[in-house]
């Protein structure tokens, strides 16, 4: 794997260093990194060691390494870290000298690699998984029968809604589509017993829900068809006939006394009374009371058959209840294929499915399209990789390992909080077992983020959780009043084993120089009365947040409130503003909120299509020029076109736009065009407070340019996915951060407040995906249906506990936990109560 290290002497000022040599790695390197353990540093270090092993620097060597992560922001941060490290080594700073000792790269080599990266930037493959897969699909468009001008649609809901809208347009003209909607409406009104004047909104939500389920499970093609309505009616009639016959013989002919008065009626109508206790009995003897002289053995077989037929009926009914939605969804999938063929657009996820299906057969072509031979794969946050993504990449990884290359992946299954969108943490353990290569497993044991008391608290809490998992899991799945059968539940036992493995090595070491830190619990009212609970939380925040703002934020340090839902974040930010405390939410960091970025996009739209007066007006309304707003006000009183009016009123502005238009027509890159716009209007000098937004926009332009064909394509891509692009958190920003726990993952703050500890498994997902199809899973139903529902709830339990771990491990110095006296349901607050969390550090 790593092999022995030889040493090379180089001369540096002020002293000579003897640098280690790291040979080119082979096989699989798996790094388990708990919160704050230096995962990103370790990843960057490995990348630099790969560069050393591939020296002397060359474009071929640079392109032989691919580092993948999940978001454009994470990819940009990783690129920046690698470049920063190379710069420090090239300049032989104190950090650079330490990095040289850890990577073997000399200052001269680091400088040469920097020059290689800047001269061959497209070969610097630090990117998202989606961008790599889409690039490969685009290169294979002809072989896959796709249009060569293929473009991507990132927002899945947007794409699904487009397909849904196209179906609505066919309602009048296409009897088959009308029939599908009529079936769905019947299900909405009669089976789901819903009401309201707008079933369309419900249908759209159902389609999005089905799409997420299919993406997460990667299935949907090999199910048995749902039963026809006539078959379901026949099953009901057969059950009633069998039930009436058995009830009559027991309580009529034999004149036996029922154990409970309502049981004869229930036994006679199984479809109606399927959830009654009479059908949970194992023997007809358990249905009657008193002394039994009659021979009941002939009726035992009838009762067993009745129960078995009832199970078949309930399974069929669970399938039938969502069958209309399933048929409507399959029609939407066909519509998506039409959109792909007509417009050359692929929605997020579909390119992954395509590559997963065809990658193995097209492997030689993939290498031809890449123009280089890959030797090393690095994967960040591997616990969030979904199975389809891995299936798409696996043939490439196998080829790399077979030719003497390496796979390096890093992650932490305790921080797997994206299972709802397809992340499969089991891959973290499965991958080494499924690949023919030697494994080197590494654990990063030291928490480099948090103060001593915070690390100690989390060590004690999650160790105690591990010891008490059987009880905690049962209470999550069954409620605080555990039923006897919950103790033998295989789903509960399987989840307990799984979580025990995940939290087996949860304890971390503390840095010797770590400060003492603070963990404080503050009691708030029970959430059984939601309004009383909210007011109690707000009273506590009104007391502590001004102190924290003064102690941390005003001194250039960070405070974060972490919540479960976006709505909670917006509500708390509004509350803080009411206290006079500046607050910023994750949404406020998005590029689309910057007035300069809005102006840039309007100007780019105008340059792409000069007849677009709306785009020109958007540019004038932005802060680019001091006259723009006044020009627009006067223009609205004129009858001329906006460009004509601009020629008369502000010819200087129009001349600047025409110069930019000429540059665009000459074919300069989008990145160069944006740089020219920044220079032309002096945006960076005039608006230093917007520097972060402008630099992030430039970085996004550069990453998009690898995948788009021109300015029109870039603008279309921005419309689809640009709303998700955001800046990193500037440390100097004097505001309290109010983030969801999902948005806080990978971040750290000096002080963290967790105000709403009321999340847990919702267990309300009515539509569940099983191996035998989509079903409507209700609490009291067939055994298999109830089990499917419980399995879905178990997934939510896993994610709920991981969310708690992520939230509690974000702070560097201080952690404030607002603990409800009691919660209406069993939640993460209940877990803290059960584990005695308040007294762990006493």
C-alpha cells in the first residue's frame, strides 16, 4: 500500500529538510473520520501525495487523479485548499515546510505543479460526482442515442412538474391520460378520503414522493402488476363467504360463546374488520370461552386458510390503493423520455442510471472520451453516496484497481443524514468486500475542533446510547409504551445491531491544547402544547442570545442556532431581528440574493439576446451604473424601445454594452466575458462587500464551462440549478447563523444553540416502496405491509440519531441545549432524558 519511504535532501532557507518519499499507492484506502477529525485536511494531503508520486509534473499526471464530492461549493473549497497548500509549500512558509514533510513535495515541485494546474486547468479534476457522470454521458451521447447538444436539469421537482404540466395539456385530447387522472381522483376521494378543491397539488406531491422513493431504492422495474379491481372484489367476496361460514358453524351450529361479543360479526366480514384482534389469534379455541366439548379440529384448517387469504387480500389492497398513482407516475416517466428526445435535456439522476447501465460495456470508449488514463479515485463524504452513483463509477474503479491504481474514500457513517435523497451508508462497509483489492483501513482518532468538555460530553453520551440502543430503538419504533412483541421484533434487532456498529468507535481523543469549553442544558416547557413550548424557547433565546452576540459575534467569532426544518430557521431569524440581533440563514448566502450577481445575469442574458429588453432593464435596475434607476423611470414615460432611449439618454452606457457584445461575438469564453464585465464597471473596487459573491460566481462560471456549449447553454443551466449556488461563510460576517442541521454539516462554530430538540421518526409515510411494489402502508394491515412500514420508520430512526450527532458536534467552544420537560412523541429529546444527558458532566 504505502510502502517504505526513502528520503530526498533539498536545500531550503534557513535550513535543509530531508523529505520523505511516498510511493504511488495501490488498492483501497478507507478513512473513517468522526466529526472534527480533520477529514478534509487528510483528503487534501492524500491528493498532494499522489501528485508527488506522479512527478515530474505533467498534464497527464494531473488528469490521472480524480477527486469527487457532492456539491459545487465543496468541490470549490477542496480545489482552493489544494492550491493554498501548494502555494505555502512553494513559498516555504512554516505551514508549507510542515506540508512538505507530510507530502514529500519540495518547494520547486509544488511550484511546478501549480504552474501545471494553471496552464491545464481542465485537467485539475476536483469536481462533483454528478458533473463527472454527466460529462461522461455527454461524451457518449452518440453511442447512447442521445442528442449531441445534451443539457442537464438539476432540479428534479422542476423537471417532474414540466412533465406533469404536459400531461395536463393532454387531458382533453387523450382518453387514456384522462382515465389515469380519473383513477387518481377516485383514489384521492374514496380510498384516501381526502377533500379540498385542489387535488392537483396533492397529485404533484405524490409524484415527487414516488420519484424520491425510486431514486433511493434504485428500483421500480420488476414489480408484479397491481391487482385489477375485479380481482380485489372477488377476493373480498371469497373472504366474506369463508368468514360467514366459519362464524355460523362456531357460534350458530355449535352454539359456542364468543370470547368477546363483537367477534362473530367481525369474523363474518374480514375485509371490514381486518384489524380486529380476532384475526390475530392462532387457533379457533382462542375465539371462544367456556368449556369446549366439540371437536374443533376440522375448523382449525378453515381458520388458518381464512387468515392466510386475509393476508393475501390486504397485500393486494395495499398495492391497489396506490396503483392509480403508480400508473400516473409511469406515464410521467414516459413524458420525461419525450422531453429528453425533443429537447436534449436529462434530469438529475437519469444520467447516473444511464451510466450505471452502460458503463461496463463502454469502458474503452469512456477512456477515449476522457483523453487520459485514470489511476486514482478520491471520494469525499462517501457515506452519502447513493447506490446508483456507485454502480455508475464501479467499472471505472475496477479498471483502475486492476491496473495498479487506487481508490481512496473518506467518510463517517454517524454523519449519514442524506438517506432520504438516496444516500446509502452501507456502501462504506460493502465496497472493500466487493472489490478485488487490498484494503488499508484508517481511523482519524483526534477531535481537532471542539473544546475538552464538548468532546467528553459527546463521548459519554453516544457511548451510553450504544449501551442502551435496544430500549431506545424499541421506543422510537413503538412509542414509549413498549408492547411485548417489540422485544422480539427482527426490524428492531437489526437496527440495533446496525447502530451498534456505527457507534462502536465513537469516542474521540482531545487535543492537549484544547480549551475547557462549556456544555449547558436549559429546560423549556413540554411541546405537548406547541404554542407554550415555542414561547418558552423564545423567552430563553431572548435571554441568552444578546449575551452570546456580545461575547462572540461582536468579537469576530461565530454563533449558530441549528434547527431541523427551513421554516424553523426563517422563524428564528425573524425573531432575532426583532431583538435587534442580525441573523443570516443558509438561504441568504445564495448567489441569487446578490444584487450584483442579479445584474451580471441580466447583462449576460442581454448579450446573449440583445432584443431582450427585460434583461436590459434588469441590468439598468442593478447597482452597475448610478444612472440606471433614473433612466428606467424616465423610459417608462417614453414610447421608444429601451435601447433607442438609452442611445439618446446615456450613449456612454450603450457603447460599453456594445463593446462587451463585440467581445462575446468574437468567441471569448464565458469566464473571460464575466472578467471583462467586472473590469468594465469596476465592480470589485466599487463593491468590496460583494467580493465573496463575485468570486464565487466566477468559480461557478468556470465549473459550468466544463459542461455547457455556450452562453445560452450556461444561462439555461443557471436557470435550472444556479439557485442552489451559495458563498461560503465569511468569518468576519457579524451575524448569528441560523442553519438547518443538514446545511451545517461540514461547518463549525464557536458557540452552538440547539433550540428545538423535537425531531424523530415521523412514521407517517403512507406510500412505501417494497421489493414487491409500491404500497399504501397503514399501521393495522397485513403482516408484510406493517413490516414494510416499520422498515421505513427504522430508516428515519437511523437518520434522526445521526442528525443529533451532527448537531452536537458542530461547536468549538460552547454548546447550549434547550431541553423540553417532555415531548408529545418519543423524540431525540426523549433520548437525552433517558440517557441522563444533563448529568453526564456533573
